[in-house]
C-alpha cells in the first residue's frame, strides 16, 4: 500500500478519535450536570457539588459553574460558592467582554448578591477563593474548575534549596545587596474559604417531589357533634350538632423532621336547643377561633404521597350564644374562652412537587367556660349557658396548596 495512503488513514483515525473523545466529554458533562440537579432536588447538596465539579472539569460551561455555585451555597460554603459564581460570570463573557447569555447573567448577579447578603447576615467576611474573577493578581484558573493555582514558587527550579546567592561569582567578597528576607522558608499563608450555616430555604425551582415546603394555604369544612354542659331553664343551653369551616396556613419549621406550625381561623356553629329557648337569651352558639398549633408529617414508606399528620394546639374562642347584632350590623362575640384542639388527618399529596394536598381528618376540641361576663349589658355567662365548658368533635375534609418559596413568591432562581 502506498505510504501516503497509510499516513492519510492514520491521520483520519487520529482525528476521528479526537472528535469522539471531545464528544464523549460533552456527553459526560451533560449527564453529570443532570445527575447533580437530581441530587439537588433530593436535598443532597454535597454529592450534587461533586457532580457539578466533574461537569465543570470536563466542559467549563458557565451554566455548570452556576449550578456549582448554587449547590455550594446550599452547603453553606459561601467562599467557594462566590468563586464559582464569579467563574460563571467570566465564562459567560466573550473575548471582547460582551455577555453571551443575558438571562444567565441576571441569574448569576442575583445569586452572587444573595450569597453576599447571607454571609453578611451571619457576620462572615466573605472573599472568593482563588480565581474565578477574584483576585486579579493571582494566576489564571487551572484545570477548568474555576480555582486558581497557588502563586509560583520563586525558588522553583533550584532543587528546592535556598535562593541563589546574588554575590555568586564575585570572588567570595562581601555581599553587595540585601540578604534574603526574614520569611524565607516560612510557609505561605493560605486564605481559608468562608463556611457558614447552610441557608434553610432552597433557592432553586422544581424541587424533587417530597413533603418539603415553606408554607401553605388551605381550607377545611367540617361537621359533627357537640356537647356543652351549661344549662338554661334546666336544659342544655345548646344542641348536639356542629358544623363550620376553617382557613389555615402552615409553616415548615424543620424540613428534615417534617415538623411545622399551623395558624387557623375557624367558624363553628352549634345548633340551638328548643328546650332552652323560652326567651331570647340563647339560640345557636357561634364560635370564632383564632389558634396556633404544631404538627408532624408521618409519611408511609412505599406510599410517600400519603402521610398521617397529628396536630395539637390552642385558640382564643370568641363566642356568641344568641346571634346578637350591634348598631353597625356586625355580629358580636361578647364571650371569650380558651379552646384546646387535637387533630389527626390523613393527607394525600399530588402534583409535580406534591404541592396539592387533599385531607380527611378527625378533630376534637374542648372549650372552657367563658372567662368573664360582658361589660356591655349583655346577659351573664350563666344566663346563656357559657359558665360551663363543652366539646366539639367533627370530621374534616380539606384542601391545601403548598408554596416552596418565601411568602408564596416565585422561585429565587432556576437551575441550568
């Protein structure tokens, strides 16, 4: 075979091998980035950072630096996170200083400011680690990971020994210049990356489906039985049936333990008792509750969408036993008591991130007697049967929507 043909075939093999290798690095980096995002959604930020680092090392794309910045920040590694964001900004700029992707630039700037604000709030002196847009006097990044190499050793190349004698070759005479400085041979101080408390709120969108959220809004409707001990005209003041609705909002206190707090405002109506209604003193008992409680999700293994959620709490109970209307046309609740509440609900979550929740539960409430008599001339507690406490037990059916960002706003950032 002609030698030129052999050389051509060899060159083609080499070139095709180089192209295949380059393509494989792109493919691997893409896969590592996707794996990193899945780990982020699962809350495994340390392993996610390792995946993003590998993607950056293979293909130094600005989006990979940005995702690495996000995961490092979620770990609480603020110094390294800032470096990665600065590296993302540099990689997102062409040779002429123009921005390649304006949308990504805005996200980088936003996250950079968030990192700095969080560090300031924790009393940390934040600096970037190495390069990535940090100290311009340090050498450029090495290895494509946004971290700069240490400054060159001025004694490199002389076998690691002392610096060369400036008077060498002058016949052994006296030194003509200053000797070595006092720090020769001492270790060079290295800046330690700033590490703080990991932020409690994840900043990225599209979290992996789980019962982790920031806060919720929901509503329950309920109906059941009631038993109040107070009497009017030698009969129970009120009937034995109750119903109403509740508006509620939850706030997740501990994501890992799935423990949260709930505040609610509920309206309950207890039926009247005809035997006690010989006068206009009593009728139906309306109760307006403003309460707060704590709860915990107990989610079933293998059926992650289904959780049992016990709750206990207390409320201020504003009571109106006779549907009294004031001069402005508003219903008055002239009697104040305390309510104690225990609830057990079965909750089923659905949606892309378990944001929709349907619940069925049993609710038991105990109400104390009214604390005191009204001061506006209304009948006394004894006159309306509120000198004794009572209980309400109901079946609840509810719907809740979960928000994963503060105050239900949009996600702070989206992963790339």
